[in-house]
C-alpha cells in the first residue's frame, strides 16, 4: 500500500447499535494523478464481498487534447 491508498474498517456491530456480528465494513480509497477510486467491502468469516465501487477518471478530458 502506498501513501495514496487508505483503508478504513468498522465492526458491523458498531454500525447496528451494538449487535454482536462477525462482519466488518471496509472503505478503501486510492488516488493517483488522474484517477480516484473508492470501494466498500464487507468481510465476514474471511469472505470478502464488494458492496460498491466507483472510479472517477480524467482520461476522457485528456483524450480531447491528445494527452
């Protein structure tokens, strides 16, 4: 993981008012010079499920100007 990547995790029990649960939600953020991505993953019993992800890119804008 480099300096531009961040991961934040929270126990699902904390989110659900204290319910005891194995599940953990993680928010991952990655940023480079022309793209930024975020994802939310649920981890339960060692199984990862991607709940949501999105990429914001400047590639289309750079293509208009040839670079």
